[in-house]
C-alpha cells in the first residue's frame, strides 16, 4: 500500500508560482509511475503531469500546462514535485498526487492510477 500526502497548495495571483509536493510512504517509491491530477468544481478530473521510473524520468504533460509546469521526483526523499509557473485562473483546482506500478513506458496522465492522496487546494486569482 502506498500512502501519499500532498502539500504546498495555496492562493497565488495570476502569473505567480507555486510548488506542490507529494510525500510517499513506500520502500519501493522508485518503481512507481507518479502523477499529478486536478479537479475543479463542476469539472471532471484531468491528468496534469506524470513522471516515469526510467533513468531519464520521462515526463508527460497536459497541453494547457506545457511550458509552465514542471514535474520532478526525488527518489532519495520519496517525494514528487510540481513546479507551477505563470499560473492562470483556470489552474485553480484541487490537485491530487497519484501513484501506480506500470511497465516502463506506460506512465501517462491517461492511465488509471490506483493510489491517491487527499489533495491540496490551489487558487489562482486574476
């Protein structure tokens, strides 16, 4: 079982930055595909970014966040990050961290993840 705890959410003005963190409690963290998802009120959850377990840490992003958000992982600290720059009001949502064991190369925001955190709220004001 993987226990995930997000932190770093808050309020920011449009154009500002936030860094989300997700601490994972598992001895095999480096084997997990990790992802960030978000859900705004009245909208479906969407995959924001994922990072794979290969040595390159292959990443995938939602088109609307490419060039603004960066996902990274620190396997020594069992921690996942999401650096959010040039934020927009439409980035406002509850952000969730997720983990799953996939074969290398299958890590993607479109996959179904089985382990989820409780979420951290992000509010971007215009």
